[in-house]
C-alpha cells in the first residue's frame, strides 16, 4: 500500500514537472542603449507588441553607458535567457560581448547599431538586424545632391561648392564615421564638391550639438550653406542654435540653412513640417522591430533564423532594413508610421 502511494506521488510529481516545463516560455533579454531616444521609444514599443505573449521578454535601459550595458548582459546570463538582443551603446564593444556570451552558447542579435563583420564572424550564433551605415550615408548624400541641384539660390557665394558644417556622433563610433564617409563618397561620385568649414563631434546629444553649433555660428554664420548631421538629435541641436540668430524661423525659407539628418524621429519630422529643417533619411521602427521579433522567435523555437520569412542574409550575418529619404514631399507617409 505504501509503495503504491509512493509511486503515485512520484508520477504526480513527474506530471506536474512536465506540465511546468511545457508551459514555461522561452525568454529574451533586450538591452536598449537609452530609453529616452525618440526612435528607440517607438522601437521598444513595437518589439513589445510583436513579441506579445510568445516569449518572456525583459527590456533594460542601458542609459547610454557601455558599463551599464555590460552589467545587463551579466544579468541576462545569470537569468539563463534563451536569446540576447542588443542595441549597442558602443559598436566597438561587440567583440567583448560576443566573447562573454558565446561561452554559454546563447544566441545574440545586435540591432540598430551595426558591429563589424569580423566580430560577427567570430561566433556562429550571432547576427545583425537594422540599417547599413553605407545605405544611410548614401541615402543622405542623395538627398543633399538632389536638393543642391534644385535650389540654385542655396549656393550663397555662387562658387558651385557646398559650404557645410558636418556634425558626427561619438569619436569612436564606426557607424557615425561610416555614415559621414558614405555621404561624402556619394556626393563626390556625383560631382558635387564640399567645402567643409568644420567637422565636429556632438556624441549623439542634442545639447552638445547646440553648444558646438553656437561656436561655429559665431565664426561662419553668413557662410554656411548646409548643416549635415549623422543623427537627427544632433541636427535638432544645430537647429536650436541657429534659431537663436534668426535662421530657419520662416515657412518661406528665408534666411534659411538647410539641415539634413539621419533617423526620422517624430520630433524631427515635425521640424520638417514646420520648414525648420530640410530632410532626413529614416528606417521604419515598426519594420525593424517586426524583423527582430520574427528572427528572435524563430531562434528560440529552434527554427532557422529566416524560417517563414522572405528575408535574406548578407555575408551570412546581416539583415538590412533600408533607409528612406524624407522631405516635405513624402512627409505625411513618414508621420503615419508613428500613429
């Protein structure tokens, strides 16, 4: 009798264990470089919407600190998540993170900020989803070229060259440098010459960009024909600065310096609508989040990363989401993305 009861208890325990195991959701840990970035806010929301109840999802704010993000990777490892998705604070730390995570054989998806191929090739279970810095810079160059050709009056000194200020992100950001270089390359290939009055770093920060621009306006205010930024936040910082001197305050585009960014944040799109800035190139956050979610769910469910999609890899590691130029002419469609 006692043995029967014991066997029954053991069977009951095994049954409950199996039920618990079957119902336990796979887990995904996501580290975002900063929650207060407008584009990242929407990306976060779309990721949450796409994952829904299909997996246990933890999203952490790295507060624009690589040290904080490194600690968050440790948290995910200690929680034994099934996949880690990382929006890097600093792309140069990709290899360090791969070295740490690969020991546990946990898949990694980097997204939104592009690590180099050498780092990605060091581990089988790591991929990148997001924009290509080449695509971003080339698209920005195309917008500048097209607008320069169609606005002869923007050549203030009539020398046929664009007198410009270039604002870049962090000093050690490969992505920011590449965006700027590909923009320059596109213009050069299309026989448009740049006369760079100054090229400064603003660390992806609006306030820093405004301060840097204040200094430059004191020296070049009547010479600048374009302001080109590798990020919308920095472009808005430049706008904050020049507005104080009476520039870009008129819908007729009088006393106007065209500003071109990269990102397509809601606030920047509003500035295009108000004729305060000229253009940006954007990547749909909904599309990026959808791709990230589909690939992540495939991986944690032991499927091929691209199973059930029409996506394809470049160099077996990259899934690129294209950048789209945005000006006043297609602004309504861009704004609709955020509704």
